[in-house]
C-alpha cells in the first residue's frame, strides 16, 4: 500500500509538469501553424506579383508582335516600291543609252 501511495504522490507531483508540457505543445502547434500561414501568405504575395508581371509581359509581347507585323507589311510595300523604282531607273538608263 505504501508503494501505491508513493506512485500516487509521484503522479500528483508530475501532474503540473504534464499540464505545462501539453500547454507548451499546443502553443507550439499554433505557432507552427501561424508560421506556415505567414509563409504561405508571403508565397501567395510573391506569386501574385509574378503573375501580374507575367500578364504585363504578355501584353507587351502582343503589342510588340503587332508592331512587328505592321513593320513587316510596311517593309514588303517598300521592297515592292524599290523593285519598281530600280526597274524604272534601269529603263530610263537604257533609253538614255539608246538616245545617244
């Protein structure tokens, strides 16, 4: 019986320590969850910033492609004009040669 009382006394003596340990574990788990959420919030913020930059870059890309398409069309027109101007100059030179 004395041993049972000693076990009970030790259990009673350790009870506050177990209680404090469980409270500490609960606080720790809440802190870990808060840190995980804060980390997730930071990652979400970074992801949203990157997405907005990507959207901006895509809009700029579309704009630059349209400019390139317009420049290519203008270049084709100018090449056509140059070709005909060169032919006209050659014909004029040929007529001048024949007139001599």
